[in-house]
């Protein structure tokens, strides 16, 4: 059964993972995010709903 032979597929997976880790990841992480996180105020406690039938 050829699908159980890990010989070519493991090498391809390993090379793909290494190329992503060492070539692509630093390039992607060097971009500056345009949406910088902001400090938000703590959410206020919601006011209770006034039901018209009570």
C-alpha cells in the first residue's frame, strides 16, 4: 500500500515546514499591524430592562 510508505511524504512535509518556519514566518512577522490594540475602559454594568407587563 503506497500511502503507508512515509519515505517521500515525510521529506516533503519536513521541507515544507522548515521553509515556512525559516523563510516565510520572519517575513510575515515583520509587517506592522495597522490595527494596534487600544486600552478599553471596563464595561459598565448594564441597566435592568423594564418590562412593560410587570
